[in-house]
């Protein structure tokens, strides 16, 4: 062991950034909640419009009791 040399490298002590983890997690959660809210509003508007069109279509058709025999 007389011919070997040992080199020491000083490494800083690792630290855990809890605030950074919390802020990034909350920002990701906020973005996902915003996307879900936008998709929900869009889907709700689409469903309301579709229902309104069906109601308008039903009001413009003549009234019928639909008594005709089913076709085979």
C-alpha cells in the first residue's frame, strides 16, 4: 500500500428542499384542477346545447301519439 495515493473530494451535504417540493406539487395540482374545470364546463355547455336542440326539434314536429304498429 505504499505506492497508492488517496484523493479526497469534498462533497456538500445533501439537503431536502421541502418548500420546493410543496410549491411544485401545488402548482401541478392547480394546473390539473384548472384543466378539469375547463373540460367540465365545456362538456356541460355541450350537453345543455344538445338537449336544447332536441327540445326545439320536438316542438317543431307535429304532435303524435305514436300509435302506428311497429315495423318488422
